[in-house]
C-alpha cells in the first residue's frame, strides 16, 4: 500500500485515497472520536446556503461533506480527483448499483433531505467549471492535501460568483498549550496505532499526522486565502483549534 509524501504529488495523493476509500468514513469517525459530525455541521452553518443554492464541494472524497451540505436543500457538486473515493460515494447514493456514472462525468444521487449531490471527477488546481458558476464553494479536510493550495484557492475564487462565500474546514493548531501537547502526542503515537486496526492502509494515516503538523496555523492560512483573491477573511476555532473554519467572500 502506498502513501503520499509531503510534496503531495497529485498522482500519489489520488492513489493513496483510492486505497483507503472503502473504509474512509469509518476510519474518520473512529480517529476523530466522533467529532467529525460536529465539524461538518459547523461547516454547513457557516456557509448558510439558501435552498437551491449551487455549491462546489472541492476534494469531496466519498461525498460525506457534500451530503451534509445538501441536506438543507442545496445542490452540491462534489468534485475530487480520486476516482476510488468518488466511486464509494456514488455507490452509497445509488444503493450499491452500478458506479460507472462518475468516471469522466457526473453521477447524480438524491440525499436524505431536499438537496442533491452530483459527483464530478476533477483536479482542484484546474477546475472543469466556467468562471462564476457557483453561489458558494467549500473544501473540508482537502486543502492540506493539495500540492499547491494557493492555486486551488484561486481556482475556487474563479468559479464562485461575486459575493459568493467560501468556507474552508481544516485541521489547525490547538490554541492552548496543554491541548496542543496532548493532541500532538495523539497525532504522532495513538492515531497511527488506531489506524493500524481500522484502516486498509495505515501508512496513509502516518501521512495524515505529518501533513497536519506541517500545515499553516490559523493566521497563516487566513493570509493565504486573502492573497488568493478572497475578501472579508475570518476564522473560528472548533474543538479548541484542532480544526479551524475559515470564511471568506468572493470580491
Ligand atoms: C481527507 S479527504 C476529504 C474528503 C471529504 N471532503 C471529507 O470531508 O471527508 C481529502 C480529499 O482531497 C482530495 N484531493 C487532494 N488533492 C486534490 C486535488 N488537487 N483535486 C481534487 N481533489 C483532491 C483527495 O483525493 C481526497 O479525496
């Protein structure tokens, strides 16, 4: 089984996620000790989407982040370059049926609420959408995995209409020192051990720990988002800063 390195070569990243796709959501729930649901709910609230709004969920993986967005009635385009992750998401939505709809095009599925999720294969650094196509854009636990996050943020700005909102949900830096110390210990020692029991590719979760440690803190990410063409950038910490939600508006 393979893992990506911190240079995040797109081919390696896509292959790594292909390899963990089947057990991705279960592993997430276990490793986050169930907190992932709260983080997703906070992302949905921060986007504050009107029913029928068209939103891009970049690096959507199996579509778990997308389904949370669609539940209140948004139309969500779930875009990712790991066909393995998209296939698992698509299979879930069509109840185990054929999964061919996703490759090179879209596969559409209704979700529990009124909204809809369409799966699209695409690279976040070269999005296959016209300028200003979306009312809002979001990326959950994806930006850290993109080789050039600034390019992806610029692409997100390009495809979002003027006045549209961006929400980035990503691991960040715990604010208080005691939590930071315990969390680092968890990341570097406990998480890889847990992953060995739950994941099909434990090495991918060593990459996860390393990539979180190397990721910019709240302020630096805020500056990166601003320099990529977004205005009104602000953030709030979740779970003491283990995760941060950055919000911005398309100028
Ligand atoms: C940790 S998963 C997040 C999935 C989902 N958003 C969630 O919240 O569970 C990260 C995803 O980012 C995707 N990814 C990384 N770089 C990408 C890029 N340049 N373009 C599209 N997807 C990318 C990976 O394929 C993977 O599915």
